[in-house]
C-alpha cells in the first residue's frame, strides 16, 4: 500500500491520540474534515490501521507481573506443531505478544500474570503440559521503562 505524506501525517497524529476528531486532524494537516475521513477509512480498509484500542494499565486490573518468556520447541518440530503452538498462544489472553523468532529460542512471549503464583500456574498450563516444548526460560520484568506500539513514521 502506498502512503503519501498526508497519510503518514494522519497516522502519526492518530498514533498519539486515536480520539482526535476529523476536524482537529484536518486543521493539523491542512485538509478538509471530509477528506480526512475518506483517508482514515481507506487506511482502515487497507490494513494500515490495524486497530484502535484503549490501553489499560496492567496494575489497574490486577495484572502486576510481566514476564518475557523464551520458548524452544523440540527439534524436528513440523510446521503443524509450530502452527499449533502459534494458535495456542494466540488464544490465551495472558499472552500479550508472541513472536516466532530466529536465534536461541523459537518463540519469544510477553506474558502478564497477577503475581508469581499465578505465573507458575500459567506456566504449567502453557509449557509443562506440552511435550513439544523442549525448554522455556522466563525473565521477570522489574520495571517497564517503555511500552508501546507507536511506530516512527517518516
């Protein structure tokens, strides 16, 4: 999809505040509100805008623990096993992010839990019960210095 300078400017504004009105965006990018609405609709329809969501503070909903988990699957794992693992992780709300990666791990996960006991229970469900997982390594987050999905748009 081709994005021109106005599309990029609109995306940058929406990344900072998805609740901006078409009028406010129009003022910022020197377009009419109607033209801005058309562009935003096209950005949504083409998949440039994936979602517009409220970002909830984990502690506000009792999710005080974040873990980064590296998972190594059993060697010789077929595409079927890899796809099954992807689907299982995608289905779990505690798994905030799941990346299929190159390197010492096959997958890197960002997982949220209430506390260490909750994570221990979750790890038993997700990892110990799966014979296709060779090993996993957990790193607990002490402080979230920067968290976000904002992309640099040039």
